[in-house]
């Protein structure tokens, strides 16, 4: 029985793709190796959003090939995903030890191609061609394949992107938008809930663009909101999330959905990218600073405790000191619960890569550090306000930092660590927040009296 190890770089979409590939391989008789040094097959699922991610993957593959030679082993080595899509055969030409290169519309063919390589029917395989219907092929889930129970799950609802932001290579690596059907997505979600999943996160490059061509508005509700309504109606589902949206996708119907659908949690990850209108225009984002601030106000008017997180790019070509300060000011005003900061990285073939007045690396580094300090300071304020409050959490399992304790997430997507046990996995618990760490909350088990909690009807029995 061959063993496989998959390492993932990049976003949650990549994580979901890797999970689906792993589930596919397990169902075909493969085992999951504990590390890359003992695996018969090593696959790197790659990211192309930043050059650093590509360099890490290339360096990792070179290291894997070198170690295998020293060990006298010949594992199958492969690249999957976005970098595989953009570079294709170039990867095999530069790294001859690589046997497999699969693009973003070919994940479902991984087992087929690996079988050919292991059986000697093929020597090298590169497949980055488009494939109709590929958006509906990422359906397998690893927990189901291995017979394990999972509390939460990601469900891919679409592939591709039509936004064409000037800094982004995703439309080239993922292709144009292709949405799955609502009945197909609901069926997958129902299967997951039947297996014990209590929280589902809907995934897409821009989820709010879901079904724009396939599902015209009904009673003022977009195709995406129609999908939210359909998934929300699944019996046994306790929580519903989605990522990543685009600020342009937040119409009144979606904002109102947060107040109308109780399973839709109070968390919105809304990438702002910059606080400067001129930079936003150069980025081709399609909204203004004023509209973004208005949107945050609308969301928090529906739920004052709405958790708002974002993405920001520092050092976009031509960004002046004053324009950077506009971003800093926006972060002070919004008080994001968390923000993912990215140092601008030029991607070949994107319009921004040839723009005038690139920002020097040392300036980008300084701005990145300054903005990080402002965001962390404001976020800590928001976390500290929760001390003494009671928060509902969905218990996910042992804490990743301290397996002796358990953790779950609030509806606003904050991690809470507490003294629990395996029997609490999958339960909704109300915890009193006693203290705050670095982007972590702590609940006191002695105060909430976990032993007195009844078992909810929808609890996952483990």
C-alpha cells in the first residue's frame, strides 16, 4: 500500500483542495505518511499569490530531492495547484526529479496519474489544461474517508475569479468563475452534517460572486444569499460561515442575512487591501475607502459584536507616505479583530508588476511593522472588552498549543481555550471569558461548571 504526504502552501482554498486529494487517495488504498521522509509519494500543493510562497515550495522540493538521493530512495514527487498551473513543464525542466505537475482544474485526476507513475505506465506527467465541470470535482472529505468525525468542514462552492485586481495572478491560475449548483452543494453539506459536522464554511475565490450567471435575484436576494438560505435550512447544522468575499459583493440582502439567519455567525472577513482611494483605484478594487467604512458600519449595526477581519497589502507600487497613513488611519477607525498583512510582491504578468515608482523594500518592511503594531493594539482592545462576558463556543477539540486543554471558536471567530474533555467535542458551550492572550481568549471551567452542562441534541458523540 503506497503512502502519501501532502504539504500545503497558501489559502484555505488550497487547504480544502489538499484535503480532497488526500481523501481521494485514501479511498483508493493509499495511506497518509507521518512525514515526507518516509512517504512513497510527496505532493506540494502550491501558491502563486506571492513570490515568497513559490520560492518556499521550490526550495522544499529541491531539498526533498536531495534527501531522497542521499537515502537511496526514489519517491514520486509532484507539484499541485497554482504554481503548477502557472509554470507547468518548466518545473520538471528545472527540477528533473519531479514526476508530476497538476494544475488547479486537475486535482481529481491525482490518483489516476499516481497509479500510472507507480506502475511504470508513465514517466513524467504534466496536466494543466482546462477541464469543464472541474468546479464540481472537489467533493471528498478526509474525515469521511478515514471514518473519523469532524466538527467543522470546508465546502468549495465555486472556482476561479473574474475580478482581475492588478496585483493578483489568481484569475490566471484558477481561471474564470465557475459555480456549482445549489442542489449539489446542499447535498454535500447534508452528507457532512449526517456524519457529525456542525459547522460549515463555504469557500470560493470570491464567494459573493457565486451563481451570478446561473441564479438571477429572487425577491431581491442574490444567488449567493439564495445559497445561504438553502444551506441554513439543513437540519442539524449549527453554524454557517463563508470566505472570502469581496466588499462589492455585500449588497443589502447579504448584510440583512446576518440578522435574518441565526446560523450565519457574526464574522465577516472583508479584504480592504488599502485605505487610499487612489491606491484602491490602481488596484482595480471597485470600491472606495468611504464605501468600505460604510459597509463595516452596516455590519456592526446588525450585530454590534460582529468580528471583522481583513487583508491589507503594504507597499503597492506608487504608495506614498500619506497614502500609507490613510491605511493606518482606516485600521484605527475600524479596529479589525485581526488582519493579514502582506508585503507587496510583484507577480509576472500582472499590471501592477510594470507600474511606475515601486516602493523600496526597506520602506515596505518599515510600513509593515508599523501597521502591524497599530492593528495588534486595536485588536487587543476588542478582545479585552470580552473579559467578563459570556461567549458561545463550538468545541473543536484539544488545543493546538496545549493538548491538555480544549478549544473552540466564538461566533465571531475568536479562539477560546478552556479546561474541557473529549465529551465536549462538537458541543455548543457558553463560557465566561476570564482573560486574554495573543489573539486567544480563555474561559474558566470552574466558573462555567462544565460537569453540569446537559448534552445538546446535536452533540457529536465521540
